[in-house]
């Protein structure tokens, strides 16, 4: 049984040796980063994310100004404060700094989450267009992972075609 199994595997390997040559003409590639960055949807989403980032940065700047003002006031009043008031104001300042750090982390997470959601939406909307372009150009496989590619001819990159179709959609 082992001999027969090995023979079948050998025959299958020989038969499949021509398959990569046939498929090589029908493999395409799409640059997802370009799709996200250059599509109208992507550019609009990037503007929205920039507005969100700016709003978060402004809120954080105001919070930092408040903290610095409290710190300056504490330093100025240090000599006139009782030990208990010093401890209380230092504790309050410490809580404010910790809250500021928490807000910074939350802002970063919010922006990253928003960015991931936008990318997912764009890629979901682009999927149908990608399939349409791939069928029209008679590709059997479309690669999306640039790390899986060692060499790429321009003629197999369908990013421009997908962008053109995607940008037609509303």
C-alpha cells in the first residue's frame, strides 16, 4: 500500500509541475495601503480622523495647562501652606497627572480604533470592486499581502483599476 501511495503522490507532483506556470499569468496583486490612502472614501476618512486627533490634542493641551497652572501655584504657595495642605495639593496634582496620562492613552486608543474601523469599512466596500476587476482581467488569484511577494511586475498590480472603480461609487 505504501508503494502505491508514493506512486500516486509522484504522479500528482509531476502533473502539478505545470500548474505554477499556468497560474503565474493569472495571479494579481492589490496594494491595500494605497487603496485606503488614495481612495475618495479613504481620504475623507483620514480627514475625519485628523479632526478627531486635533480635538483630542486640544483637550489634552488644556488639561496639561491646568496641571501646569496647579503645579506653579503649588510651588508659589509652598512656603505658606501647612504640611497637611501641601500633602493634599500634591495628592491632587498627582491624581490630575494620572488622569492626564489615562486620557492620553484613551485618545491614542480611540484614534487607532477609528483608523482600524475605517480601513475595515473601505476594504469591505472595495471587496466587490476587487472581484469585479479581477474577473474582468481574468485573474484567478489576487494577493493582498505585500510581505508574501518577492517580485511583482506592474501588469499584475490591479490597485489603480480598483481605485478607479471604487472612486466611481458613492
